[in-house]
C-alpha cells in the first residue's frame, strides 16, 4: 500500500485513504468525464452562428456568465479572468471582437444572475437593456431551443447546425434572449496528451472505460473516436432516455453502453450504483463539486482539476 501511494504521489495523485491504492488495483471499470479529463478544457471559440451580429451574440452570452476580471485596469490582453473554462473562453473571445466585460457591466445592469447548473444545463441573467428588462440564457442549445418560442424553421435550422458541429467534435453553446434563440457558439477543446495511450494500457489490464458527460452525444462520440474508444450503434444512451428507463431496463443494457451523454450528476450516481450491482469495481472521475455524490458512491472517486 505504501509503495502504491508513493507511486501515485510521483504522478501528482493525492490519496485520501490508504486503502484506495489497493482498490485501484482491483478496478474493472472507469467512468470518465469528458471535459478536463479526456480533453484539456482549454476552450477556443471556433465559430459564431447567428443571423445577428457576432458582437451582439457575444455581448448577450457574456451577460449570462459568472466570471470576474481580476485586473480590469490592465490592457485587455493581460486580463486575468476567473471562472469556468467555457465562460472565460467567451470573455477572451469577446476581447478579439472588441466586446469587453467591464464595459458591458457598466452599460447593462444585471438584476439577477442564475449561474449554470448541471440539472437545467444553462445559466440565466435578468438584465436591464435601454430601460427594459430581459432574460438572457446561455447553455445547452438543444435545451434552450426547446424552451424558446422561435419559429419551427429557425429551430430546425439551428438543431441541424448543433448536430453537425457536435459530430465534428465541437463543444456547442446556445444563446437566447427572452423567448428568442439568437445564436450558437462553437468551441474547440483539444484532447489531452497521453489519453489514447492511457486507455490502451488500461484495456490491456482488463479495465473497461466508458464516458459519462453532460455534453451532446455527437461531441462525446467525436472525442471517443479520437481517444480510441470504439462505439457502435446502440452503445450510447442520453440523459433523457436514461430518465425514462427503469432500473430493470437499465440493468439489461448497461453492459453494452460505451457513452452516457447529456447526463446529470444524479444520473452518474445511478450509473455507478448499477455497475456496482453488476459486480464491477468502479473508478469514477469528476472535476466539479456537483460530481461529489457520484465520486463518493463509486468504489474509487477521482477528483481531477487544478
């Protein structure tokens, strides 16, 4: 156990319980998150798709973020921006389009902010623009498209764009103002170096790897392909499908699933629990505080992050 812990420490792994080193050696299944684990979480804005001006879409997106510029008095290129990777990426992209968060915050008053949560899958802000109050939304485009009252043709056009971008491996965010969907932000998030090799190594050791992510299934499939996880038809389940399944139904198919997409932290806990009932020794990775219940429920909970 001591030698195992020492080896983990050399890899910058901090072991909370000594027995975890032994349990790691018995692991039969790894449930991994995508963003920040398989990928670097270094988001770069690749495209803005909208009938509106790109600057306006970025302005509205920024109003629904929960980020802080630590040194606004410095030139924008030197700003230290604190917040979630996707939201800070929007702020950095805004600089390139001459959209500056501190100026926006002076121009528009934020009355209420609801930060992103993994159940709703969007953040929202009530903002006063030209003496009128508006709600601005930023998050999963498929969910925002469902809840807005945009025309059917517009929804279909954006939904097909979301699918196209996701299957190309982009992380996609939607922006809506009140009941109108105004545009998409597409991001690149490079795969972390050494991930493909690590997955091959654990496979050789007889350990299966599956992906559980809050992202669109197209994005998850593209990343799985890139890291060497072969996924066939019928081996992906979405959070919506999972919610409709009874435990008996899930138990019948779970051994064939490679990707769980658009899942919540509660879904992750249920998935880990089901695999444990099937006799698997489960290691689960997570990078947010909302993953804590699933990490605690798994045989091995691996908290990753800076």
